[in-house]
C-alpha cells in the first residue's frame, strides 16, 4: 500500500485550517515549514564486536518560542519525514494548550528489542553527545522527552550525558523531561498523556448536544471502548476510562487483538500479558487475528493509541465507532478524517488530545529550572491556614472538631496539595480549558474539531511571531 508523506498530511490539515484565518501567506508558510532537521549516523560496536551504523534524527519545527520540545522515539521506521511531521504536530499541540515551546521530535532508527540494555545505553549517550555538539539540546534550546519506544530510563541517560558536557550544569536537569521521579522527574509524568486523553474524552462526552447528535447519552459511564495499542498511553487511557465506568470491549496489539462485548478487565489482561508475553488467548475473550480488524468493530469510542496512519481512505468507511479519540500522533489521514466527519463521527484530534504529556513535561521543566518541588514552599502554610479557619469556625459555632482532625491537618499529612495533586489539577485544567477553546473555534467556523484546533494553533503561533516569541 502506498504511504503518503506524513509531513504532507499534517500540512494538508494546516492548509485547510489556514483558509479560515487572515494571516499573511508568507507568515503561514513560515509557521508551516520545518526550521531544522538533523540526520546523523554513528557506529555502534555491538556486544559481540560487530559494528552497526545507527541512523538518528532530530527535527526542530518552529522556534517561535524556545526551547523547542518533543519526544524521542526508537522504532525501525523512523525517518526524516516522520520526525518533521511529528515536530510540526508538537508546535501546534503546544500552542493549543498554551505550553510555551516550539515543536521538535527526534528518533533513532532501531528495533530496540534487538539490542541489549548496555547497547541501548551506548546508543542513547552517543546520540545525546552528537546533539549537544551541534547545539540541538539544552534547557533553553531543545528539550527531548519519552515517545514511542523510550521511557524514563533513556531520559536519565540523556540527562547524565548532557550534564557531563554542558558548561551550565546548574540547569542541566531541564535539558530533558520524563526523567524518573527522584532523578529530577515530576510525579504524574508517566501517566500524563493517558490521563490527559481521559480528561479530553470526558470533556467531549460531557457536552449533551454533541452526544445527542451521535445518538449517545452524556458522560463516560457505560460507553463501549476499543483501544488500539496497550503501551503507556493506551494503558493509562484505558485505566482511567474503566475507572470512570466505561466498558473496554476490545484491545488491539501488534500481534492481534481481543474482543468481548461484555467487557474486558484491563488489569487481568495486563497480568495475562506479563505471564504469556501476549494479550492473545485470554480466557473468555475472542482472539481477533488481524488487529486492524478490531478498529472496525462496533463500539462507542475508538482510541488509536499506537502509531500513525492507522485509519486511511481504504478502511475509514468501515469504522463503526461514533467517537474516534486520537491518543497517538497522526493515526487518521486527512482524507479519512474528512470522510468520517461527513459520516457524523466525532474525531477528537491528536494535536489536542495527547497534549497531556507535554503539559506535564512543562511542569517538570519548570520544577527543574526553579530547583524546588511544586508545593514545597506553600503546602505547610496552606495547612496552617486551614487550621486557623477551622478554629474560627469552632469559635463561631461553639462546637469543637475532633483534635485528631486538626492535628492531621496541622501536620500537613492530610492537607495541602502535594506535587502529584498539583500536577494533576494543572493537567485537568489545561485539558478542560483547551477543549472548550477548540470547540468554540470549531463551532464559530462550522468546522470539525481538528480544523478548530489548527485555527487556534495558527493564530497563537502567528501572535508568537509578532511578539518575537514572548510567553503567553
Ligand atoms: N512524546 C510526547 C508527545 O508526543 C511528549 C513530548 C514532550 O513531553 O515533550 O507529545
């Protein structure tokens, strides 16, 4: 099957939205273009002494705000077109949720399962060193994060390598986000993207007229969900949806899928995968040989949470879901998106929906630059204030609270926002506000949510350029 350029796909979506704005065509061209792409290759001496040539990339799409920001993926299909497209999506994503970065994305063209842990460490450190040499990484330049095939482990190697070469070690922690908690990471980053996807879906499902138009009732409770991809994002999205009362009827993975119209219990599937190395053959569920078929099965909400280019012109007409929630980047091509929108399917677009990861990365970066844990300075003060208020209430009503309640609050153990609470509430507020912003934009132009989201991004980036890149 012919795979069109991913970057061209993103640009089609951009061009469609740009028609609804009044910006100068030259400025639109500047916003759209990818400012820099670095393709590097270096040798890896493998554990057995053989030499592999490793190809890697970093694309910085837009410097209208700095640093640029975006993940690093390890996958065999990584190429320049892909990182440019993903970097562009990062620029628009950051603008939509008011996170003050330009977009970037990097990738190393490897199948990580074919390399040992120490080989992966050498690859990651060399990649970081090469980026540093060319000024493609730094707290104020370009800040990577985890993406498909990477996690906090690679991020800590990146930090450690950068720290050893920089002449500004004081701020070195802020050169990368998604680090382990206890090593500069922020609580809540691992689950952030999936948690953000959940907040976005919840918000969409809370708008009664929109749900009515789809023939659905409002709220998450009872909604039947199919998830494609049970990685970090897919797992956490499914977890929060399940906790809110959704029924997970299908899960697709690279080697096939599972379906049970009565519902699957997420953690039972995860335990089964731990034991057998596959989600398949789970007792009580039907195996679906070809995981692509699972996308086409009956459900209310379909969540693609794997890779790009999953719903295209050749399968879009068979999608039965009423809502497609794009947890991954670029799962739906522009033509497929258009035809599904015409069929009345509500698409919650990736540029908005998976922005939770970079939002919490922003909180981590702020923590690293301020050198203090969120809530550390104010938490105890909040507890004292609460006790003072309660004591005043006691005096007014002439009734005493339990001493234990007051001393628990005073000790800070049961009062005052912890870092995890603050991160979660910041994430929720960001996702809820941004949903209403893109929804309003879409309604005022009578367009779909993706176009509304792109219009919002274009306007904000244009403003960023006109201000010379001042924070919003
Ligand atoms: N890789 C994630 C994304 O695509 C997170 C990027 C970041 O935190 O910088 O949004």
